[in-house]
C-alpha cells in the first residue's frame, strides 16, 4: 500500500495552505520529528494540496532537511504538502529493501524514485534533495509545469572536478548528473507507472538516474535557476534570469564543518538561524 492509499498522510508530512495572510509554526515543531509548519488562509483549510513535495532525508543532514522544508513553506503562496523520504520508514513498510551500494552518498540515492508511487501515481509531485535552499515562491515553479511531459527537471551539463563531496563521500561522474536531484513528476503519466517498488529496488543506477524508462521528448526542461549548483552555475550581473531561485549545495553545505564557508553559505546560515528562532519562539 502506498503512503496515500490509506487515506492518512505519510509519516512526517507537512502541509501549507497559503503564505498569506499569516504564518504559524506547529505546536510540536522540532528537528527531525513528525510535526507541522502551517500557513493559514482563512476558509481555505479544506483545499487539497496543489503540489506534493518529497524531500530526500538522511540522518546526517537532518538540519539541512529542516531548513530546506522551512524555506519552501515560508515562501509558498499556494497549497503544498512536504514529506521527507526516510529510508528507515520505507524499509519498515516493506517498500524499500535495496542494499546500499558503496557509491551511494545519501540514504535517498535510489528511494527518490519512489516519488510517483508515494504520490499514488496521481497528479504532479516534486522530489528534491535536502541540500537545497529555496529563495522563491514554489508557485513560480508550478507555473512551468506542462502536462505533456512525464518529468521535468533542470537539464544540467555538469561534470564535477572534485573527487569527494559532503563529508568525504565519493564524487561520481555520469551522464545527466544532478538531473534527478530536483524532479517534477507527472505521477499519472503512463510511463511513470513503471516506477514500482520492485523496479526501484532492482534497476541499475544508470536506468534510474538517467531516466531510461522515458524517451527524451518526455523529459521537460526547467530553468537552471531552480537547481542552481553552487560552484558550477554563475550569477551574471544585471541579468535577473541568472539569479538563483533554489540553491543546491551539491558538494556540501554549511551544516558540514568542511563546507561552512562555501559560496552562498551565508544565505543558508541566515535561514537556519531564522528557522531555529521560530522553533524557540513557539516553544516559549
């Protein structure tokens, strides 16, 4: 049974109705727990989520996940639903049983491809790595959605020079690298029904990360500013089209000691401090 088939929200789901007119931190909000950050919109609380967002979760990057989630929900002006993809919970439910390979740098290297299944193969859903910081309203991203595609993503031409990333994890190089780090899935598309738990647990990394279950024309493109790779993409002065809307700390972010001074690190630290203050204020 998928996370949504039972009628209850998956463990850890967060929902926001609208960023206006007021924002409220859920009463039991704390790092890593199943808690709520809600924005209230008078009379709109019964509206279904417009976009399901699944965020990759790794215990080593719990704070990164919390800040990513906070940055999405704080700026959202449309209904969204945020759920962490936690490998331990998927294993308990019998949905994920794949043995971890030596080149998997995070716990969600393969579980990310369960997104259509977790969304009950219905509507649009987004997967995003936890090492993202959103600077813009997710509604702007929703506006580029085109139902003719099975998936949409930033189609990077990216070959990292570094041999390691994050906390010493091996850096791998392969075609379409980072395409799968933020993906909009048209979950009801017939081709995406291929992504069953059995397939996700057995297929190769090449098949999954290169979207080999799809034809090229079924992969739509999203502007690179929605997956702005730190150390690769550049801001061009005077060109708003290059200003990041979502920063991806793909090599490592300030939550790791070795990357505390990385480019755009100050923006993440500022968001993290704001998140912590919101938690403390609610706990008073």
